[in-house]
């Protein structure tokens, strides 16, 4: 059985080959390239700025866990946050540092582990993490670290993957049902076929348990580009069935009635209980 250290190394190696969205949405490592990537990001995930509340962070001390290509990090910096960023991979930190330099923004970035944040207790007003903590082997430990570094009254804005999603059902159909292995669990399918090795997804009740130490937790779901088969979604799972589904997928119907089965669970957010 792989150890936690081995599992974390596998995650790190996966994202060090290409940061999230790099192959699909970053045409050049220039100011124009990063601008194009941001436009694509917010077009595919239009609810993200409302969730992140960049402008509300002016003058606040903010930590982003998992900086990726740096689009959200840029928006926080432009809003005037006292901003820090951490990522498991050198690649993401290098991208975000390059991006910050191109736009003339400060960068306080480091490579580090979400399960052991290198910051003192009660350091931040806001901790933000979009689609990251479900990749670390011990997600509960990462959530405890978020709680630890938040100041009393601070806010965590964290997106985790939703277990009961269209993406999950599509993956289960492809890699369990059609593969003649209908007994495979969704947990196993997510871990082996969605992004980095060991990727997890959670039900709403599991999320509430993860964030039980927080004074208030609000949870909703949003449809991802994967649920809607938009953009580069599904590139890892090419085939005639996927091509056919892309042409016939009832996106208007899903947008109107299917949001409760979206892959994204934002916000898992709450105000910290005083110590």
C-alpha cells in the first residue's frame, strides 16, 4: 500500500508536469497569454469572482492555498490584499511569480504543504482555496490547518469537489459500468480517473463535518465545465462516446435544473469560532 508520503509525491509530480489549465488555456508565457487564460477561466466559471470576493479583501491579510496559474492571485493583489500564496509545486509558484512580475504586482509565494502550513496561528483574515484541498491525501488535516491560521472572525472560502455530480456519474459509467465493473465505488473512480492520483469528492454532509469547527458553514453546488462538457473538459478521456455526448449534451437543461449535481461545492465557508 502506498504511504501518505508516496501519495503526496504522486500528486506533486502530476501537477508539476502542468499546472491546472496550463496545456489548455495558456497560449504563451506573456502578459497577453496570462490575460487570455484569465478570460477563459472566468468565462467557464462565471460564479468564481462572486465567490472569491476579491474587492472585499482590500487591506486584509489573505492566504491562497494552491495558486495554480495565478489568475485569482492576480485579482486579489490588484484588489489591494496583503497577499500570500502557497502551492505544493514549484511549477505553480513559478507561474504565479512570473505573472505577478509581468503585471507589476508583489509576490509572497512559497512551495509548501496544505497539511502543514508554515504560518503561525491566527495569521490571516481570509483563507482562499479553489479546487485544491481535495487533492491532498489528508483533506481533514488541511481543513484543520485552514482553521488554525485564520484569525477569530476570519473567513475561509474553499471549493471542494462534490461527490454526487454529473462528472462523477459520467466517470462511473465509463470506467465502472461500461468496463464491466459496476461494483466500483465513486470514491475509487474519482481517485483513479479525475486529475491527480487520489483525488477525492465529498457529499454536502461530509463537507459540513469537515468544517464542523467553524461557526457558520454555507454550502452550495455549481456546475463545472466538466459537468457541461465545455472547454477542455474530458481531454483525458477521449473517445467516440465523449465526442457524441459533447454534441448532444443538454446544457440548457442542466443549467436550469441540474445545479444541485454540479462538481463544484463552493462555498464551504465559515467564520471561525473564537479560541
